[in-house]
C-alpha cells in the first residue's frame, strides 16, 4: 500500500522496469515524460500521458495553483527513495489542500494556539475529502505512494492518519458498527488532522533523530499530546471530540500509553478517538521512520492484531483489515532460499491473495522458477508460499537494507537467503541491472 503514486507501470525486456512517481512541479526537469494525464481542478485535460515536458510546459504547470504534483515515468533504479504510503483515495481532491496543511504545521511552530478561523478554513477544506470517502464504495487501499519530504513528516503523517481514520469510520458505517452523523465525520477528520500538532513543540533534533531515543528524549516525546491539547483546548469552535483525539490518541484500551492531563477519564474515551489511535499506529508502522523501515500492510496487521481486545478496539482492527491489501501492487517479497517476487496485481475480490511474479533468486536451487507467475496462496509445487515469506519492501533497495539490518541484529544470513556457497543472483533480463545494483552490498557480504 503506500499522497504520491509509486506504482509499476510496465515491464519490457528491452527496458528497465519503470514506475510512476509524483514529482513536485517545482522539481520537474525538461525531457521528463508524463505518466498520466494532467487535469485542472474541473477535471479537464491540460496535458496528456506520454508528453515530453519542455521548460515552457513546466513553467505553465508551476504557475497553476491547484497543480502541486504530476506523475513522471522514471526507471526503477532512478526512483527517489522515501516513505511509501497507502492511497486509493483523494484523486479528485485539489492538491492545494495538502499544501495548506503543511503551511499550518509550519506556522504552529511559532504560534502556540489554534485560531478559530483556521478551524473554519480546515473544516471547509476537508469537506470534499469526507464527501469522496463517504459517497463512494470503499476501495481497497492497494496502490503505492511516495513521500520523500522528511522535513515535513509530521504533516504528511497527519494527512494520512486523517484519510485512514475516515476510511475506518466509513467501513464501520457500512458494517453497521457505528452510525456517524455529518458532525462526527468532521470532528474525526479535524481531530486526526491535528492529532500530532503537539509535535511542533518537540525539538527537531529529537523528532528527526536517526535512532532510538534516550529515556530523557522519550519523556519529552511523550509530552506531545499534552503540548497539542494546550494548543487546541482554547479554540472555541473546535469540538470536544477533536480535542480529545489530540490529547488521547496515545492512550490505549487497557490504560497503557500516555495522554494529556485534564481530559475525560479513560472509560469515557469516545470510539472516534479509538479509531484515530488505530489509524495513527498503523500509519506509523507502514512508514519509514528514522528508527525503522516501512513495513508491508501484511506485517503491520500482524503487529496490530497482537493488541486486539487489549490495546485496541477489535471493531476498528476488523474494519482496517477489510480496507487494506496485505501485499500492495508493486511491492517486493523475499522468501526462504532467496526467492524474490514482485506483486503484479491485487484483485479486489481476492485482496489477500495477490498475483506474484518471481523476478529473481539468490539461491541456485530456486533459479528454475524465475519468471513464473502465480497467486500467493496457490501452493504450487516448487513455488514460494505465504509461510515462506521472510521480508517485504517497496523497492529492491529497501529489501536489501532490511536483509542487511536483519543480519546486523543477529539473524544468520543462511536463514534469510540460503547458504553463502549457494548464493548466486539469477533474475529476469529486465530486472538484472536493478537487482544487481540493489543487492550488491548483500552479495559482497556473502562472499566475504
């Protein structure tokens, strides 16, 4: 799963695999090729897929206020590295809304209160998002997004938590678990969007620290719900539910976790707050952070499910599980004996059973299956099975980084990719350069 699409577009034997990556209009370069049509805010086409951008066309795109990103074709090995995110929602939402959220979080570092006019503006801005999520049949979150702006991590995370929270709320409505009214939807959206506003008061050296926080730093980080609540509590037109989300989103069902003082007792924490808690933790797990790699939804759901009924409300875990594809289209899977597969399709009727293609193998014993295609749960002889899955990632480079990290923390290399003496890369021609370049560190380590 992973607000910027990062998805395999085509594979040809005479070209490296290409992907569509959303690029900020200000970062476009002449000669780049559009991966899809560019449309104005009314949906009218401005430029068509396949157009080669010139300096003049780029300038025209930059000066259109509602066009912040466009999708560009790049080879897989040249794709920018960043945080991959779930999408499937928001294709008709003006990009300016996302930009406005970023400006708000930047301003919050200087202004330690939430102005009523900001609430009014945000409330109007999120209405198209609410309409899109609640007026359409929910789509499986399967496409891949790329977020590479680490300096603005907090507002990107808050944006995605809002989308996830509203989607969970929509699923509970369809399952007759909850019956939210219009105000519930707005309150949930605003609360989710603002839930981490307290992090604007956390020193950046702690917020972006590339590693485990010290006990003293962690104590400061745990104060962000209190910081956030102090920012929003005096805002007259922000509803109590939204304020409770800001202050209580890290308080878990069993009472563990942490939250701001001066809020309702634990047994009165509303279900809408519990929804944002689930969305927040899930989004954090599937995102790259300074201290961990992004997990596939499959592994994220395994982690979250361990807290069902204790730390998290079962109803909202079930709703989330119905929404997400465990293995997003375009993701990469590593199985025992060094088999590398890419998810090539996820059918909405079988979201848990993707079609995979074996694109490479690190073990001589599995070279013969390279190029074969099957459903993950077909259980065909010689093909990898779900129980054989070791790691998953959103790029070959990330897969290698996860393998290297697994070895660093004590896993034996032979338990991951096989005996060093048997390691030899074999792959499809179109993946040869990408995989060889991505796995070079691992191949060197096994030969050492």
